[in-house]
C-alpha cells in the first residue's frame, strides 16, 4: 500500500515563506497525480494545488501567484512552496495521491497532515 509522509510545517510570520514536502512509497509514484489540500478549524477541507504525473499544475484562486507545487519523480517527492503567507493560510495541510483521474475528484491515499501557522 502507498504511504505518504509529510514534513515542513511550522510557525511563520505573515509575509514569510515555508516549503512543505511529501515523500511517497512505491515505484509507481511517477504515474500518480498528486495534490495538496488544507483544512482550518471550523471550515471545510479545501483544494490548494495539484500536479499530474506529466507535470501539469492547477491552483486554487486564493493561492495563485504565491504557492508553487512541484514534484521529483526520481525521489518520489512532491513539494508545496508557499510565499507571501497570510494569517488566513493557517491550516492543517494534507498531501494526497490518486492513481487515476483528477485529484479533485478521487483521492486514493492521504498523508497524516502537517500544521502551518501564520502569525500577524
């Protein structure tokens, strides 16, 4: 079974940067579509960014121009570079993977989540 392990969360001041990492097990990682989601207290889980196995990307409107998703298929890694962080970005961030279709519709595997806190 595929396992996703996340790291990189923490506390950062508004306007600062943070990079989240997610490492996946399994040699079929290169064919998986990957994505990042987040959930703040009292709010629904929302889509943040996605990247296909071919490298095409898609972003939620609120993070366009600030966040960048990327992947390294050799190292079985996916990243989320977050710049210009705002207090409203504070949430638990999850890494997700699917072996087929859109990550927005289907999520076969989830990471444990990593906390991102942005102070004023």
